C-alpha cells in the first residue's frame, strides 16, 4: 500500500526537491546574466551630448478629490498629526488619486481575465 502511494506521489516533487530546484535556478541566474553580457557587443564610443538644463517641474495643482480626502483626514486625525506629517499625508493622497485616475483610464474588454488564476491543487 505504501509503494502505491509513493508511485502516485512521484508526479509532484517533494518539498525538498522543489527547494533544490529553486536553489539551483537562483544560483544559475547570475551566471546566465554574465554570459549574456559577455556575448553582447560593446557600445561604440560617442562624444557625450552636452547636458541640457532640465526645467524645474511646475508644481501640479492638487486635485479637488485629494483636497477633500485631506480635509477628511484633518477633521478625523487633526490633533494627532503634526503639520509636517499632514503635508506628507496630502502628498500621499494626491499620489493615490493620480494612480486611481490612471487605473480608471485603462479600459478592459469583456474577455480580459485576471492577471493570474489561483488554484489550490
């Protein structure tokens, strides 16, 4: 009975075999990277371009939604937060609102599925 289970379980690697496989793979990655770098031809030397002065970025006006969230945070946590911390909270909220706008801009089609499918086999 024991050999029958062992034969059926050979399809899936044991945890030890899996760990060894992962370790060997991770050890081989730097070696593969150096081999790839060694095979790529070197870049030809060109005169460096003169540095262009970068214009200072104009401060972006915070969105009304981020301002509203900041006011809610001030009303709720105002006595527990210093002014410096509140300014950082406002910056973080503005970043979150901008990311949400970018995510909303991506239009998904009906056939688009999730990025990955989890299964517990």
